[in-house]
C-alpha cells in the first residue's frame, strides 16, 4: 500500500468516526465506478444520502486540502454520484455532496465539514 493510500485511509477513518458521532450511517466506502474514480464515503442521515470527498493533509507543502478539489475532480465525482444513484435506485432529489478536510498537527487535527456543495 502506498504512503498516499495509507494517509487517505487514515483521513477516512477520522471522518467516519466524526460522522458516526453526528448520527450518520455509513453505506459504502471507497466505491469505485470505472474510469470516473472513487467515492470516498457514502453515508445516510434521515432521508438524505451524502456523498463525501475526504481530503487529508499532514502539511501544506502541496497546498490546502480545499485547493486539491479541482473542477475536473468535481466533474468526475458528479458522474460517479449519478451512476451510483442510478445503480442503487436513489432519488437524486435526496442527495447531497459534502467535503471533509482534515489537517493533522503534531498532536491533533483540524476537521472541517463543508455541507451541500454544488457540483
């Protein structure tokens, strides 16, 4: 497993713990849909299915986590989300796209949850 993959997995575990504490139910993780890429977390709370992109950084050498979400990335995510909804028969009126960013410090981390982002 690559270092990047290990870091991504660490970030996703932190995000999952945070989301479960907030009452979200995990439906799927790391869902791959062909060439469109991967959906990090698919969760549900109340009647809304949330598709969550997790960005984790241990430093700002390559920019902030927020800066890594490009228009191209959003376009691929949108296609993956719609494909997932079609396959699982989820009404797109009841979906939401969120981003969780995590920046690790020496002893802790800072987590931000951006909700209901337009893509």
